[in-house]
């Protein structure tokens, strides 16, 4: 088989679990000194460590054949790739939140308001579906502090336990979508790579059932 590359997140929330999924499927990674790549001994499989935001693009253009990434990133990036399995980890939701003391009156509350987010595309789509006109402030990190420093009236961000919102004096008022880590694949895999993917999916399913 020609080398098959699997892109996973480097040094983030999905990294350990992504490595675990691959190990559970029988791929022991040789994590040497190279922090961008790892080999799987006795196979033509290579693991690429990337920023999660870059994974959809690299799977689309064939730098990697497969990848593991959060559905939230896929929805934001809108790349032409296949989602082939849900992996059951990295679960979170994307929600709108406003300062705790505010009186929330429903989605129309956001009309004419400024909303800070790192997920401008997802938010834009959601607001237009809801018929709400608001101004979206795209910022890349620490979205939760935006209302406190007067940069925005509300935020749209990833929430898991809710403690980050609470710490910043915010309350969750709408859930926009739910997300978990998924396996994605390039749309034009060679026959060999497709066969590999079929086997991998079979193993992922077996591991999942074993863990249940
Ligand atoms: O460097 P790189 O770009 O690769 O990483 P990143 O900083 O963009 O992403 P990272 O590692 O933070 O998250 C990777 C993926 O994990 C996300 O795209 C989600 O799919 C998933 N995930 C699951 C989460 C969370 N849970 C999560 N809680 N991603 C981020 N958070 C953050 C959130 O942004 C907020 O700041 O955690 C905070 C909220 O957590 P709670 O528990 O306080 O509600
Ligand atoms: Zn990222």
C-alpha cells in the first residue's frame, strides 16, 4: 500500500484520545523526536500532528488521507470531505452566552447586538436561520472575556462543563449545536486506501462495542 497519512491534533484536547483510538485499533505509534510526524512500525501508516483547524484542509487536498477532528471545526471550515465515523470523545456543545445579570428574552435578544466568537461561519449561518441581524466579532482566543471588557454583548463558544462561562460571569442561553470528534476521509481515496479505511472502520466499531 502507498503510504497512508492520518492527521490528528497536535498538543490539544483531542490529541491523547486520538492516539488512543489508533492504538486500540492496533496502531502503535513510534513517537520519536519528530513532533510533526510519527510512524507506525511495520506498516505504511504515518501520523501527522497538526493544528485542528488545518486538518479539514489537508484531508481535502490529500496531504493526509484520513483525519480526526471535532465536528465544530468541520462545520466552520466547510471543506469537501467525508465524515466516516463518530468517535465518541471530545464531546461539547456550541452555545450563545450573555452576562449573568441580563434578562434573556429569547433569540430576538441578540438583534443589533455584538457577539464575539471564533466560529464566525457557524454563528452567521445560525443567526440567518433564526432571522437575527447581529454583528459578529471574530476573535481567535479568550472569547469569554469579550463581554467583560466591553468588546461584545454576548459570545458564542464551545461549552463543556460550563465552568468557564460561570467564571467569566456569563450564562448560557441558547445551544446552537452539539459536537464530538469524528474520523474524516479524503473524497478520492485509492482502492488500497479505501480498503484500509474499511478495515479501520471495522476495528473502530469492534473497539466501541468492546468498551460498551
Ligand atoms: O492548537 P489548536 O488549534 O489545534 O487547538 P484549539 O485551541 O483550537 O482546540 P482545543 O485543543 O482547545 O480543542 C480541540 C477540540 O476539542 C475542539 O475543536 C472541540 O471539538 C473539542 N472540545 C471539547 C473542546 C472542549 N470540549 C472545550 N471545553 N474545545 C474547547 N473547549 C474550551 C472552550 O473553548 C472554553 O474555553 O473549554 C472552555 C469551556 O470548557 P468548560 O468545561 O469550562 O465549559
Ligand atoms: Zn484550533
